[in-house]
C-alpha cells in the first residue's frame, strides 16, 4: 500500500501510513483484499492533495485541512465519473485513517467529520415467485445422493422460507431450540430476540431430518450439521443453492437469503401487515420492511401489464 505513495508524501506521513497498515493487519485482522482497497483509496486522496496543495503533503498539512479541501476531493471524484459506492468506500477509508491518527495522538482534525458519505440507493429485495420457492424446496431433495443430507437441506430451506430467518440465524440454532409449542425464539442482529411462529410443515421437515441424520441430537447439539457432524458452514448452503439454481434455471439473485425475501413478500401479498412482518423479520426500522411494499407493487404492475387487456399494445 505505502509503495504506491512513497513519492507523493513527506517521510513522516509515509511512516504513519506504514504504521496504520500494521495496525489494520494486527489489531483489526483485515484481509489482504480489504488492505488493498484501503491502500487504493488513501493513495488516491494523497495524490489529490499533491495536486491540490502543489507540494508533497505531510502530517502538518493533514492537520490543517479544511472542510472545503475535503469537499474539493469529493467534487474531483464526481467530475472523474467515479461511482457513489466507490466514493462512499473512500470516505470510510479516510475516516478510518484520521481516527487512527487521533487515537495514536499523531494529529487531530475535526474537519474530517464534515465528509458526508454519498447516499446510496438500496437495491430492492429480489424474492422468488411462490411457485419457484416451493419448487426449490423440492429440488433440494434431488441434488444430493445421501438421503440425510437431502433431508437436511430440505429442512433448512423450509425453515428459511417458512420462518423468514437469516441464514446465520438458522445455522446458529441447536436441536433444543426447536419449539414444542410452535414458536421459535430467535436471537438476531444486536442480540435482539424475537418470537417467530413455526408452521407444522416446517416442524415436520426438521423432525424428518433429525430422524435420518447419523449423528446424535441432544439439546445442545447444532441443529444443522455437515458431513462430519460439525455445525454447518454457510458456504455449503450457498453451494447447494447454486446447484438448485442450475437445475431450475433460476437467476443469480436466487440465494438462501432470497427465501427470506420471499417469505416477507408473499406474506405482504396475502394481506400481512407491515408491523407484523417487521417483527417476524427482526427489522429494527419499519423503513427496512417497507422496501417489500415496493417489491409487491412492482409485481402487481407486472401482472397488470401481462393480464389486463387494455395494457397490451394494440
């Protein structure tokens, strides 16, 4: 990372960049991919300062930067046609670097707080149709020659679609978490707990899987396990979903998480109210759940255009 900027900055600043990289590696355990991204972002900013100031910047220059300097950098990126997502990541990198220098008592510059992350449009969830969702559950039983693994995958996907769980929430379940009264207690993001009703068809699929799996099922054992009896890895689930996509000719958006989207969208289409769906999904904000109304509206528009005689071209 630092090699790309060694001729762009003063030696003291270069030394700080090296120290920051070490801190990211050792203390934050950042991957090489993340380090490369941080390096590109910081290099671009320091190169901008070289042109903006007219000389190689040092630590004292970073300390004196004004909000107008940061705005000029964002304006330059915009003029260069760089995407909002790229700029948002760059802003995050700069905040990280300046926070590090503040924490290490190298320098402080409150003007960095004036940097605003570009507002990114959140993509709409992409659910499966009710028909594809049901067919996918069946397909999971056809892609593995080992019966208990086929039963496991059917149970897992039925749970995702029938309860709207995140994949991490489902894989964190233990055998003892399966409810006797038809209500599942889920610990979601921020360690917030929620109650989720479990349909009989979901319980039946899980019970069938537990009967066929060749490992014990004590209360503290992982509910979903791999071939060696250890807790199932999300990567295995993603791989199984790719096989089903190929088998059924589904788009790349058909992921395990799409079953959660499908749960919410199909509930809404059948008259479910937003507040209830918000609670079932464990969304902290109703605005997150409201995205599904846009999905449902888009689906209704598509149905209208295909079915209404006045919507067809003459």
